[in-house]
C-alpha cells in the first residue's frame, strides 16, 4: 500500500528532474572532454587529476579503485601525466616502499582556469536562491552522488 496518494504532477516533476540530471551529466561530460582535449590529455586522465585534487595524494591502487580502472592502466596514466608535468610520484614518509602520487599545483591551476566560467555561472545562480533551497539542493546532489556510487558498485559486482 502506498504511503502517499499517487500524484501524476509529482511523477511528471520527478521525470523532468531525472531527465535534467541526465542532461547535466552529459553536458558536464562534454565539458570535461573538451577541457581534456585542450589540455592534450585523455578524459580519464582529467578525472584522475580531479580525484587527486580532492585527495591531495593517493596511491595507484586507490586511484584504480576510484576510477574503475586496472592498476596497470592507472600506472600508464600516471606515467603519461607525470611526463606531461601534471603529477609527481613521491615515497610515502610512513612506508618508503609505497609510492604516492600527487597533482602538481601548476597543473591544477591550469585545469581550474577552464572551470572558471562554469563556476561563476553556478555561483550567480546560487546567489538567487535562499539558504534553505541551497541546503536542499546540496542534500539532493550528495544523495544522488552516493546513489550513483552504489550503482557503480552494483554493476561491478555483477560483472565480477
């Protein structure tokens, strides 16, 4: 038995929101692809740099898990990015046998410059919304992100 009465208008709005999310994901994917092209790197390389920007440093194994790529593919990616000056390898101070990867600050600054326009547009839009609306949007986006991560994990388990 449904908890609340069926509402066709709510269903239509939910459909439009899901469609908008799909459209946004596609547009951001295209933006990332264009930025990667401008930088002369692969789109997956750009995603790796975003991950390193958030993490600060990481191991190849952790990047492999996060990006859904084999450790061999990630090692080749790190080689390419190191050669291009976007990352550097360093020994872990706690375990000298372990190698950490970190993004270079100049590389991150170059990448960030490509996002200045979308950042400014987003902030102008957020300036038109109330604090409560922004909290609701943040909650929705975080929950949507977590749902996407769970769906990725589900698909990985199905494949394995």
